[in-house]
């Protein structure tokens, strides 16, 4: 009976520990998204890009095809959103954050940009991975 109680306690502790880790991960991922939203709305694309993995292996997928690498993704954003009138004010609606495996999540959401040159709205799926203790976007599909 003692073994059963010990096993039960271990299972309960492991389960609650895993849940609290997931909650902490989601909170940290939301912090990254908040920083990105603020940077975008301040027309600071370089700071916005801090949420992305600074690697040639970063992938950004949109109706224009796949963009590979952090620098190329930044260049893409700078060409598509050249002025403050184009970046406008960004808001996200996060519809789901789900664990893929340890240290990785996907985020499903909507973006809404209120701007002078016409509002822009769309959907996205981001893949976050914890790299060197920080949550970074390693893949982005936006439309």
C-alpha cells in the first residue's frame, strides 16, 4: 500500500509539474508576442525581429513563397512595410498555443494592423522553439 501511495504522489507531482511548465512556457511565449506587437507598432522592425531565431534556417512562408533566413526575413519586412504609415498599429488575437514536444510549441492566431495606407488583417501559424533559454520563432506562416 505504501508503494502505491508513493507512486500516486510521484504521478500527481509529475503531472502538476508538467502543467506548470506548460503554463510558464505559454506565458513566456506571450511575452515574446507582446514585445513584437509593441516593436511593430513603434515602427521598429529590427526589434520586432528579435522574436525570431537569428539563423539562416529560419523559415517564413507567405503567398510570395518561402523566405529563408533571419536577414532575408527582415529585408522582406522592410520592403513590404517601408514607413510608419505601413507598419501602423498591430494587434494579435491568439486562438491556440499547443505543445508540439518538449521545448516547442505552435501558435495559431490572427493579426490586425490599423494603418493610414489601409488596414491589413490575416492569420498566422508560428513555431516557437526554446533556444539557449529563450523562446524564438523558427517558422512563420502568414497570410
